[in-house]
C-alpha cells in the first residue's frame, strides 16, 4: 500500500476507503502560537512539505507551535505510520491508534522529559516514541537491535519507566512524584493507564496510596471500553466541561480562600459545600470512587478532541492535589478493521493493510489447547476455564461461547485468577487457568500459599513458555519452570508436540489431584523425527542408546536436539537424546538411564538458576554420577528482543549451537 503525505487539512492522507479520517470535533478556538512555514524549532523545520511533518519532528518541543488544524494532519500521518509499521513488524495496533490525539496533546501541554509520563503496560506508547525523536527508527520496532515495543529508560530520556506488564503505572509514577518532591524537582508526573489496566489490583493500591499526596499528581484513565463504564448522560458531560474551564477553577480557589478566612464557621461551611458536591456528583457520576480515594475527578473527556483534552490537562496542572482525568477513546481509531475488531488487532502479527487479513502461519499450540479443552469440557461438566483478559491469545474463544457458565474472565488480575481458581477447586470443580508464562509470575505467592499449601487441584495452561521473541525482556517465558520447580507437590509437563499436549492435559484432568502445570511454546511444533521410543509416559528416547554422549531437553528444544543427533551421526559421532515430558518431578528411570553416559548435555530454554537443568544435575550427583555434565541455559540475564530464531541462536539453543557444544567445536 502506498502512503501519501497529507496535502489538505482534514484529509487523513490515505486513498483506500479502510483508512478513516479521525475527526477532532471542536478543535478550533484554542490558543496556539501561529505556525510559520520556515520557522526552526529545536533544529527541525515546522513546515510541512511533500514528506510530511514527522521527518522534521526531533523532540516534543517541535509540535508546540502547531495549530489544531496542523495537529489533525499530524495525527493522520502518525496513524498511517503506525498501520504501515505494525503490518510489517507485528505489534500492538489498536491500542496505539486509540491514543494518538491524547499523546500529541500530552506532549503539547507538558514538557517531557522534565515532566515524566509513565505509560501503563507500554503498548500504547508508539506515538510517544515517534514524537520523542525516534521516528527515523520506528520501522525497526520489535526487531533485533531496534526500538522496543515498550518504553525503555535506556532507549530515551523521555521514557520515564520500563513497563511491559499491566497496572504498574500509578505506583511507579507516584514514586517518581515523591522522589521529585524530595530532590526539589518541580516537574509534573503523569500516569497514563487504561486499556484494561484499571482491572488490575495494583492500580487501586497505587490510587489508594497516592490519594493522600498533597502535591500535584495526574492520572489519565484511557477508557476505550476495555476497562470501565462511561459516566451517565449529558448532565455529567456538561458538568465536566464546566469543571475544567479556567474561570471555574479560579472561582473555586478564591471561594475556598474566602471561606477559610471567616472565623469559626468558614471551615464548616466549606466542609458542608464539599460534602454536598460529592452527594450531588454521586447521583450524576458512576466514578465517584476516585473522589473518595482523594482524587479530583475530571471527565468524561473526548480523547479525540484537542480542545477538551487541552482544557482538561491545563486544568489538572493547576490543581495542587491528585487529579484523575477520565478520557474516552476509540480503540483502533482511524483504521476500520481495527475499529471493528479491536481485540484481534490489539496485539497482532504481520497483516495485509488493504484487507486487514493476518498473514496466517501454521496451527499453534494455543489453538490446539482451545480444541482440547472444549472436547474435555463436553465430557466433564466440572471443567472450568479462567483467563486474565487473554481469551483470544490463549485460545479460549470457542470455550467462552460453548460453555459460558463455566468460563471466567477475571480481567488483568493474575493473582486473583489463581486464588479464584482455588475457590472453585474447593467446591470440587476442575479449574484450568490459561495464562502466558510471563504473566504467571505475578501470581507466585498465590500458587504457593493458596494452591499448593492446601493441596488443591488447579491446572495451569502456561502459554508462550520459553523464548517469545519480539516483545523482549518483559515477555519472555523463561522463568516459569524455575519458579514452579520450587513449589512442593507441583507437577509440571512440557510437551513438544500436539499429541503430548493432549496426553498432558488428560493426565492433569483425569488422574492428578494436585497443582499441575502444562507449559507449551508460542507458535506450533517444530521438526519431528520419524520415530522415537517412549520408554516411560514421562520421558522419550531418540538415537543410539549405546552412545557415549547424551543430550537432555524438554519442550520444543527436542526438535533441535534430534536434528543435532542426526547431523553428528552423519559425521560419525553417536549421540542419544533424552526428552523429558514431565519436568517436575523428574522420573527416576530417566536419571537411571542418564548415568550410563560419559557426558550429559542439558539444554534448557529457561533461566539457569533454579531450573530443571540444575535439578537434573544435582540428582545425577546423588546417583554418584562421575561423568561430565554441562548445562546450556539462560545464565543470569534477561533475553532482549529479537526473533525467536535469533534469540535461540545467540543462546546456543538451536541446532547449530547444540552441535557446537556437544562436539566441542
């Protein structure tokens, strides 16, 4: 698809009908410096020529002179860039399309990096990156050595806090605000949450704590229908419009000062007026919760209207107490496929811009899990499925439609999901919590305290286990195996293929009565050798049992190990492969088999410390094993963004790396 620059105000710049103009209603009338075609700002010309605005924006200062008409054109240009980039690299499209005007106005009103903007989750920060001097690298986003798909402090001074998981922004931003107070920094601090983040408990812990702050602190709640409901009716909107006008704020401040000067009764009158205001607002607004937590509440504000956004943000700057601005946006704004299906375009792979069709790959473990659990639910009325706002990503769409009464989406609240599952288990149900490996980390305490210590049967369907690629450090599924390895009584399976996935869930549902996890990788199965021997239901063997070298793996690394054995065999070096199907507890017969080899090489797509490789090695020592034992795993580091293949290669966990390690070359 060819993208052309915007030539006229109000033209979205896209010729195809699926690009929608993003109107900014009521944008006129706001005061802004007159835009001169050849004026230089921060070394970048403000003039829009054939190449558009973006190539000339080197910092947020460069947009402060823009008129609302020019900001409208800028937003259209940003949307074209977002659509084109995500279609090629994959990433989060609909969340970013929804916050274009909000981001532009944040950088127009505030002065980053002196003013700190903390983005919750961070998958809404693409426009923020574009406006903070990274437009020339935006095409590298989510690629090796390219821009991160999330804010990163080591990437830009404008990224105030590293994020990747949900509901952290308010806590982090409040800490930054307190830190500024202590060191005498008078910059503003703004937390931007929403897109489901308001369903996470940590957000409310942060709100509860920050509400006592006696200084300015701003929270922007981006309500894109993925978190909370709207306020009620036209009266609420009208009153919100009045409350953010400068005249109202000045009058309110003067009235408070006047009343406090009246001896004896002034403070009582003020208290009566405040309580009356809260009672009246409780009849008009649904979101008075924020007021009771200590925040001044402004909203709802049209998140695609420059004038409303500007008024609200400027009003918030003048309040010397915590402020929450409720901004209503449209997820996927400006691209009809994303607007019509915001969940599918939330986090998406490469797609065709003209049709909106995702470039399909082979069947995934997530999809196959969805088929398995639906089949099991038909046979077992006690089976329930739980997700933490990841119904589509974890393959539970069909289950949610067929078994509505047994499907529970708890929001972005993984800790709650585990304890909720424990409650179901207490009543004899069989809960299956489908969760990405990286998000399971958030429920570690509940797994120990609520599930394992009570010996309750809950089943974890751990998706995206191992390297996940382009989302980088915050999303790699490399900690779950070591984490679960420490929990007494837990049973963990790590199948390599679809049939192993089915067997693992069958055991978990029909045989086991304890905390059980089935972990499986992103994408689909890799190379499968023609035949291998199942010596036990818990492990398989491939290759020459009489060889002197043994490779031990679990999960998808078995494919690379089998290829390694085949390649080395062709060069005359015999190697056997032991595939662990159950990685906790490790089968004693698997250990008995391993001790007969002179050298054992354990390859693990997970963290070394506390991992399965270390456990296997310590158990070999207890078997009086005297041979060579080498572990190749992720040692005391985070895995940065790159494709899955690139990451595995850098870690010596692909076929070529295994060949080098085992052959010693």
